[in-house]
């Protein structure tokens, strides 16, 4: 065994050999690494420490660069850590810090090794142990090693003490009870004159104060002294971060620190310190006008700087000032608007957030117009950032800043056509939400939805599918506001809709169902007009005839009703049933003889409409999507039911057609009643308010479903969604028409596309080909090229000059429509992050040390007093056992530092010019006060014990207070 170990040592490859071999290998990197890992696995089992440490060093290298798992070597890492040679120990600690974590099983084996190294006389070994402890310290390690950390906090070696101060932050987080041991000595380091020690301890307090600032208010005098005395910019930045959290909690502290901070802003030339002063002023000292004015002046220097980082910081500072000091943005509006066209993306995003923070109900239209114009000329990422900002700002608090919803709905339609738009889901949600909340906006919604549906070029853009789904739903749900329902039905069933996903096509089919019901109902209402009663009314009123103009209008209208789509007999007629047309038709239907044949001609129009629907939805009966299949079959079966009621002879003059019309009317009214219910917004908390029925047990785990449904076996094989009954009823001639009329349909599609290109040429790419050369649809959302896309900064400034200005509301403004708003549940609740249990315990321990447990009991402590004290006693006993060794080692150190924080709180600023007599008097008075307090404390403890015996288990709540030192008065 010894011979093999010696051979391994003699012929072992070092880390340098491994790196050179990896660079020069010819067998492939993965093969070489696999071969090297086999060598490492064999070498790391060696009993020779040098061989083992070299193998571990190579494993650490491969793990860091190539991600090789080294958890399997955890025990070997512990062996190398315990080596007596520093070179080998360093390799072990490096591997431990790289691979160990809180769940590593061998952590229990390194407690004594860490304690041994922490107490070593070699400062580098102590440094290795501290660095390793800061990475994977657990609750057990923090508890067991607290005495050693406490000792190192007062080490004479700056290198060691600085690292011990940094480790304290990790120890406090894992073991909050360590605060009662180490916190006072940590506060002592605030008085250190060494800048390295001071920087480390201020950094620790900066992190602690960010979690619970109120607990560290008593240390404000020490931080104030550092703020005024320190010349280290890094330390000053950390102290400013601390005061940024403390100042909102105590107004007196804000008045005290505003002068030193403004003095730093006037004198410093460091940009980092300057920005930290500005951020502290705009965040926590915004009530001091002079300080804010100075901060805005310094921010202006950041905005005009060529460095994009400084410009970003200046914009960020202005965004914090917007809620209280909007004038600061107005003074720099030109720079802000020009930043929207900046090259740096971070500057553009920050300026966009700043502009959106200025939006109000007075200027929302102007600002959105400027931003939409900018989005047309921007790159895809910034374009979608602009669109998302507009949608989020306008939809905030249930469209609180929107007055004109017709404008906003039109804006949504315009935004959906912008190139690179990727906000389909957000636009879809707002279109549907506005349709349910704002009734006055429904006509405009139907108009915008119709414009989107009739554009075949939009169907090829996958990002438009969600928007088209919303447009189809709105158009079908509120079809009564549509002036051309037949055109809307043609758009919903156009052949190019097969580019849509099945879920969107299902919405198309359902909306087509609603539009069909509306057309049939309109036809029935027109046929039920009693022409004879109208003639009798004219005779009674003395009217001998109807003017030739009215008769001429009636004939023209009847021709419009009889007009069909030229694309083929299978296409729906383009008939418009507007309110004026219906009124005119009802008044002049008996004018001409042609109106007597209106029933048969209109019935033919309806038959052609049903043929078109049946032809378009026939292929969907073999769809594999269940939702699409079900909705298409519902509509087709309804058409078959209507067809059975239509007489075969359209020229029949007897009363049979009226009887059939009555049957159709009953069916249509029945379906129409099912679609007549209006939709409204639903609270997101509605499901929570549904009571659970009695006797119902909701299991959290539904694994028992497998046992319940074990006797239900589904038949194997493929499933067919086709309906045999319907397939028998489908006319074979309709199926054959698909192949025969493809050429005619393609020609008609080309003519329709050319007509559409004339009306909406803005949304088509310029083509060099003729219209007859290709039948392809153009790409969606493509605008014409513009030559002046880069010269828009000055134009944006001119457009936004009036937009960002604060305007008064005009008296002639359009009144805001009624917006349905729920009492609760309109917006998603913002879940505030609850403090962790360790954070609460840490804050309680800090308050106990700084203020005293008798002065400020926390809510958790008062709640625990009402519980049985056995658990607390057990915990105290456990802590006493764990810290028994620490008490033996510490000796009287705790007693010597017991009054450290009290003296630091009474200490006034050293600049305040006091002579030696006053200082000696103060020291003597402090000693007397301490002796008096000590005697008073012992007597109060005796009285407290007697009162505790009398009160029993009863607990009296005490108001929580924070001791503010006299320094702040």
C-alpha cells in the first residue's frame, strides 16, 4: 500500500500539468476530463496528504470551470482541511467554500476544526476559517462558534478583526441570540480610528438597518459623528444609506442631518458620493425645500453629462422627485424628452418611466400620442416597453385617468397595428375589460374590432392572435352596434382564418353564431311588419300617395337588400341593416310592387347566408380540437334546424311561409334569449367568498382519485370526433363545391385584397409586382419606410413641450362615462413580504441590547408571555448549555462592556468644544448615574418577582416605545 502511494506521488500530475494537457489534448475535451476524473478519484483516496491535496486541487479547478460535481469528495475535503501544513489547509478550505452548503452532511465534523483554526496564532489560518464560515455557516455552527467570533471582534490584528466583523452579519442571520453576546463589541468598533475597521462595521450596520431601521435609531449619534468626521467616501456612502432608512422614522433626526448632507453636496467632487447625497435628499429629506433645490441643481449636472451612467442616475433621481416635486421634471423636460432617443437603452427606459410618471387625466392623450409616434420608429425592445408603459399607466386603478374611452379604444386598435407589437395579451385583456365595464364605449369597440377582423394581413402575425380573439368576441357579443353584420360574418369565416390557432378559431365560430342569430332575428322583424296597417293609417290621415322620392329610396334600398357578394354563390350577401334603413323600409315597403316580392328575395338572401356558413364550417367537423369541434357543430346543427323550417318553393304565396316563419322565429328567439344576458366584471376574490357546502371535504392531495376511478377504463384506440348523423346530412354537393370553386374563390380573394389595399395602403409593403402576379397576402404590421427616422429628437421635444406642461381642465371637456367598478377585487392584491422569523428574532435581540427588554417589549414577546413558559425555559436551558463554554472563556468581558451602548448614547458630538473640567464632571456624573441605575435595577427586579408571583400567568400589554437619545432634541 505504501509502495502504491509512493508511486502515485512520484508520477502524479499537478494542476499545471492538467491545464497544459487540457489545452493540448487531441482526444476531445469531454474524454480528457473523464480520464482526468478517473485519476483524481484514484489519487484522492491516497493516504499521502500531498497526493490527496493535489488531487483535490485539480478537482476544484474542474468544478469551477467545467461544472464537475464534487459533492462526493466532501469527506476528503474535511481531511485536507485538518492538515497541519498551511498550503494543504488552504486547498481544503478553498474546496469547502466552493462545494459545501447548509445541507452538506459532513458539516458537523468541521466544528472543532473551525474552532481550532479560529483560535490559531496564525492570522492567515484564522482568515481561512472566517472566510469559510461566512459562506456556509449554519445555525449550529453559528451557535457553537459565537464565543470565538466574539473574541476576534477585539483582535489586535486589523486583518482578522475586519473579517470577523464581516462574519458577524452571517452569524446574526443564522443565530439571532448571538446579538446579545457580540453586539456591544460590534458597536465599540464604530469608534475605531482605522478606516478598514470602520468601513467593515459601517457596512454591517448598513445591511442590518435595511432590514429593520427602527431598531438602530439609538445608534444615530454614532452615525452622525461618522458623517461629520469621516473623510472616506466609501464610509460616507454607507452612512448615508443608513440615514436614508432612519430619517423617515424620526423627524428630529432629519432636521439634524440635512445640513451636513448639503455641505457634502457643495464640497465633494466624487460623483458616487454626490449621487448618494442626492438620493438621500430626494428620498428621505424631500420636505426641506432648500436641500431639494440643491439636489436638483446637482442632478442637472448628471443629466447634461456625456457619460450614460451619470445621465441614468440623474433621471433616476428625478423619477423619485416626481410625486412631490413635479416642477423638477418640468425644469428639465427637454433633457428628458431627448433622452427617449438616446443610444443607451437604460437611459431610454428610465426616461420613459419618468415621462409616464408625469401622466395625468389632463395630458394623457398628448403624451400617448408622442409615445406612439416614437414607438413606430423604435427598435422592438423599446417599442414594446413603450406600449407596455402606456397600457399599464392607462389601465391603472380601473382606468382612473381615462376620460374619453372612445379615444382610448381607438388608441388600442392603433397600438395593435404598430410593427413589433408584442403586447397582444395585455391589449386583449383591456379590450374585453372595457367592453364589460364601460357601456358607452361598446359602439367604438365594435367598430375597432371590425377594422381588425376584416384585415386579412393581420391573420399571419402570431402576436395578433390574442387581439383578434378579443375583437371577435366583442364583435359577436355586441353585434347590435354593428352597421354591417354580413360583412362582419364574412370576416369571421374567411378562408385565411385557418392560420389562427384552434382556441382563437373557436372564438371566431362562436361569434359567427351570435352574428347569425342577429341577422336572422333582424330578417324576422322586418318580415313581421304589417304593411296593410300602415296603408290604412295613411288613408285615415288623408294621404293619397307617397312621394316619388320615398318610392325611389325604397326601391334603392330593396336593391341593396337583394345585392349579393360577387365572389360566388357560396359567399354571403353584403347587406347592411342600419337603423335608418330599417326605418325607411318600414315606412315605404308598400310603395312599389317590387316590395311584394321582398319576402321571397330576402329569404333567398338568408338561404345564401346559411349556405356560406355551412360551406365554411364543413371542414371543421373533422377537427381534432374539442372546443372548435363543439362550437362549429353547434352552429351547423342550428343551420340544419333552420333549413327544415324553410319552405322549398320560394314563390309560394299562401300562408305556409308565414307558418314556417313563425317556427323559425320561435327557434331564433329561444337562442337569442340565451345570448341576451349582459356580461360584467368579476371580482378576483369571488371564488373565496363561495361557501363550502356542508359535508364536503376538500382533500389537499387527490391521489385517491386513482383508486376511485380504477374501475373506469377508457377504451383503447383512436378517437373520432366526427358525427355520423351530421355526416349523413351534409350535402355531398357542398363538399364537392370546395374543389370546384377554389379557383373562383382565389380570384375573388384577389379582387377583395386589391380593394382592401386601396383603402388601407398604409399597412401594406410597397410591391414591385403587379396584382395579378401573386395572390400572397402581405406580411402583417409592416409600415412604409420613412427616410427621417433618425431625426426625430427635436420633433419629439416640440410635440412634448405642451404635453408635459401642467394644464387646467377645460370646461368643455367630454364627460367621463360610467365605469363599472367593484368594491373589492378589481386589482390583484399586492402581497407584502412578511419578515422572516429570524429577522424578527434579530430585531428583538437588537432592541433588547440597545434599549433594554423592560423598556420596549415587542409584540412577539407579549404574545409569548401568554403561553406556558415551559417551552421558553427549555429553550433558555438549551441556550445556557450551548453557551456554557463561551461563558467560561469570556470571563468578565461581558461585565466590562455592559454599559458600552449607554455611554455611546449619552456621548455628544466631539466638535462641541468642551473643556477638561466639564468632561471630568460628566464622567463622574455618569458613574454616579450608573451606580444609581444598578441599585435601582436590583430593587426593581425584586419588586418584579413579587408582582409576578401575585399576578400569576396574567400578562399586561405594554406600549412599544423607542428610546430617542437627547442628542436629537
